[in-house]
């Protein structure tokens, strides 16, 4: 395997399933880990269930205590904010932590 310089380029291996029938590389999001996607959706469901119970904003720390403190929790929160299902306020830090609230105006 090469180091990636101009005199020693990386050697790539084509894996079945990553190439379409016409021989082009697949670049869609279908290459994402399906197991990770399932776990993130499960965490998102837990988060929205907890946040929908309270009209108040909730800190990320409190959410992690309720749903579990792992890397998926932060990623799921960011995805929920990006999809506008959850609202976030705060600057993120000790003096002004992020606080989250279920967006009741969200329409799928």
C-alpha cells in the first residue's frame, strides 16, 4: 500500500457493492453503516419522547442522564436540530450550555 505521495500513490481496492452496474463508483449515502443508522434513530426516538413531555428547555447533560451518555446521543441531538425537530438555544459552554426543546411546530 502506498503512502499517497506523487511517487507512491495510494492503492485502492474495489469492493463489490461499491460499484454500480456500469462500473462507476457509488457515492450516495447508501454506503452509511446501517447499524449506526438504526441506533441513531432509536436514540432520536428516545430523545424526542423525553423532550415532548416537557414544555421547558432541557440541558444536554439532563438528556444524557435520561437517554444514555454515548457518542450517538450527541450525534442524534445534532441531527434532530438540523432537521428542525428539536430547537436549541445557548452558546454551548459552562456559562451558557446548549438547551433543547421539542419543536411542536415541526411538520414532517
